[in-house]
């Protein structure tokens, strides 16, 4: 499965980079360029890092929140509670301009 469509990087390539010692999205990007273009794959990369026990904050919590594998180390913080919904912003009414 592709993780990064911009650079055609697969999940296996990201996992290989993690196995070779990469522990942050930036280190993954140095090796295969995943996450350096549109950025939509960065969350998945963080999730994969969390699945493999890498600990760049907050990937372990993100992996747990996304329902990915539990971190394999002790002392992991509990997932944060979901944020409260944000109320919509309503623009104030503006009176129409009058012709002079």
C-alpha cells in the first residue's frame, strides 16, 4: 500500500526505514522523500512510527487514537481526550452601501 502518492513510497519502504533506525518523520523523509511534498502522508508515517515503538512525541498517542497497534514500551501516556467541537464563526451583518 502506498503511504506517499507524491513520491510513490510504500508502507514497506517506510517500515524498512524504521527498521534501519529512523525514528522521526524527518528521518523517513531524508531516506525516501515521503512527507516532503503535500504532507498528507505525514500522519500515516507518524502512525507507522508509533506502531513500531519509535517515540517521537506524539506518535504513540496518535497511533492509539487512530486505533493502530499499542506501543510496545512501558510508561506510554494515555491517549488524550478528543477536543471539544469548535463553534462556527458567524460574520457580522454589514449594511449595504448607499449611492450618493
